[in-house]
């Protein structure tokens, strides 16, 4: 289960991307979560996925 709060979600996702996953698609597939929903939730707090850095910035 992933956090519902956008700030907690940001921390959780960036930690997983840094420590475990090579990209957002792999994370979403492995955790069985919807990429679009994550991106929309984090856009609410002005964060967008940067593929080159493999994190939300």
C-alpha cells in the first residue's frame, strides 16, 4: 500500500526509485499501482517525474 498524502507519497516514491527501481514504470508494475494516478497526485504539489534523474522534482 502506498501513502495517500502527496508529501508522504513523494518521499516514498523517490526513496523506492533511488534504492530499488530503475524507472517509474518498473516501480508501478512491481507495486501494482497506476502511474497516471501517482503523477497526478504529485503534480498537485508541483512535482513531476524526471526520467534522467529518476525522481520527482
